[in-house]
């Protein structure tokens, strides 16, 4: 038994790879918000950027942890000039932390892979500015960090994805498509807007 244990330990140690780290960049394929035309609108978050680290294990397995950042922004306008107008502008920094198990198929230079796991998302730097304009064209402005549309400052979800790991000399380049199903909406303003629970994105990892 001891000899078998030592053999397995030596096999794992010999085949295991060191932890790799690098950058993750990409673009969203779905909007963060669902909005109502002529009432609310959102500014598309055109980029995703962050850091990643991966522990490579034997038999094509691995564990990846990411820290991804995106900026979110929406605006809505209620009322009209006869009764008064309320303009609402909200911005926040969204931080997403996926933890994924990965499997790479056994190929030499370009290795397809699949991944699945969980993700946690939290909002930081939340700012909501409400401007009320009266029929007499006088206005007042109020800023808060807890808008009425905020339902959950943090949420978690299930992640699946697939990509291709290309070994280019001393770096690995990994383009992938990733889908996340969030367990709850972070924003919901009935009849005006809500945040999507379905999230798709195209990401590229660069590790050393």
C-alpha cells in the first residue's frame, strides 16, 4: 500500500504544472439591463477586464479563478412637462468572481476545453442621481447609494463555457464563450428596467 501511494504521489508531482496567472479581457454578448424603449436606456458595457489564475492538474484537468470588472450604467425618465419629470441615472462597478473546473482534451498545440462552476457578483461604487424637474422648470437633485431599483447588491450563479487553449511559445492564449445564469436580478424597477439573469460573453485569457 505504501509503495502504491508513493508511486501515485510521484506520478501526480511529475505531471502537475505550476500555477499560471495572467489577464482576462472580453466583451459582453448580452446587455446587462433589459429596458423599456422611450422610458429607460442603458449604456452598453463594452468591455470586460480582469485577472485570472489557474492550477493545472494531471489528466487535462484544471481549476480557474477569475476577478472580472465591468462598468454598468442606466438612465430612466418618468413623467412629462405638464406634471413634472423625474430623471434617474445610476452607475456602478460590477465585480465578478468565477470559480471553474476545466477539462482540456488531449491535443498538442491547440487544446479544446470545457468548463463549469459557480460565480459570485457584487456591486461596488453604486451611485444613483435623481433629478426632479417641476412644471415651473425648477429642479432638485438627490444622490444615494441605494436606488429603489436595487434588489440584490450581490448574487451568485452557475457557469458553463467552452474554448480553445493555444500554446504560443511561452504564453497560452485561450479564447472562449461563457454563459452564466444568475440566481437573482440585481436591479428591478417594475415596468421600466431589470438586470438580465442570463449572461453571455466572449473572453480571451492570456497566461504565462
